[in-house]
C-alpha cells in the first residue's frame, strides 16, 4: 500500500514532535500572578499594609486633632493625613523583597527559568504583578486612612477636603510610592538573592541612613539627604511634608523613580548573566 506524500510529510515534520512551545508573555504574566497571589506572605503583607496605613493614620489624627486646632500647633493638619503610610511602607518593602528572594530560597527560580528561558520577560512580569498590587493596595489604604483620620480632624474644625491642595495628589501618590518601594526592594533582592540581607539593606536605606543623612554638614549633605530613596519618594505621598527643605513632590518622586530604575537595570544585567 502506498502512503500519501502529504501524510509522510506530516509524520516526518520535527515540529510536530516537540512536546510544548515557548510560552508567550501573557502566559508568563499569568504564571507570575499565580505564584504571587497564592502564597500566604502576599495576602498577609497586603492586609498589614492596609491595617497599618489606615489604623496608624486614624490613631495619629485622633491623638493630635485637639492640638492641631490649638494656637500652639506648629504643624499643618495635612502632614498627618497619610502618616500611617510611614509604617505601611515596611510591608511594601517586605512584599517587594519576597517577590524575588522567596524563589531563590525554595529553588523555584530554576523551574521558572526552565519554563521561561527569556529572563527579561520573567523580570518584567514580576515587576508588573508587584507594582500593580502595591499601587492598588497603597491607593486604597491612603483613601481609607484619609476618611478615618479626617473624621477626627473635622470634629476639631481642621479637617481637609479631597479638593484641598495636595490631598488627592497624596492619595494617589501613596500608591505610587508603595509601588516604587516594592520595585526598589525587588531590585535589591535580585542583586543579593537573600531575604534577610535584602530587607536589611532596604530598611536601613529608608529608615536609618535616610534620617542620618540630615546630620551631614553643608549643602552637599543637604542634597544627599534629599535624594535618599525614602526622603525623595515619600514627599509625593503627603499633602504637606514635615520637612520644609524636602524636594517638591513630583521632583522627589522622579528622583526616586530614577534610582529604582537604575537599580533594577543593574539587577537585570546581573540576572541575565548569573546562574540560578
């Protein structure tokens, strides 16, 4: 019996024997979302971000509302409306770090790169999932904190409306700052590949060195302090900054975003060349 030529061609086509195809970016993004959203650390980090951001803003506003309404007050009420985000940023740093280092700790990164050899796609997908989550969580938390804290300020006649200067910018700026912090922490995690080390570095930069930099003498010391990641990025997340010498909100955030982008680029270059 003669086998048709067309059938022979199909049978001998090596492409038909390949068990799978290289996943597209949509599949990579979906896989990263599944990994990110199904671990308990993500859920608890987002919950703690909301609890700390909302709860601490309400608590600080309640404790200081009477003082802010008095003639003795030397701070603007707007400085307190997103105060809780100062504490919430810790959870954003933790989440950003774990988004990268947890895979190295469990060895999952080897399976990820085996399934998706294009490392740039993996990194972009991780960044989109992480920043998207923190952008939404940070913005929702800022609005919740505003409504909770402003209720106490309104009772003393010093509340601020959303239409007041800088308030709406601070609400959405909080989400942007949380997303930026997560990306910054992820970049450090990509470089050191160790959870404790990455957390120590980022927390020290934001909370310790950022404050100590104000002790540096002269104009150069002033600029170093202004450009520290936490000092530069956080100004966009408050209607009125506690530090009158800080950079303008969008100028500071642009500087912070540039720092995060530079660090992420270095992390990507290392990620491309280093074994998993």
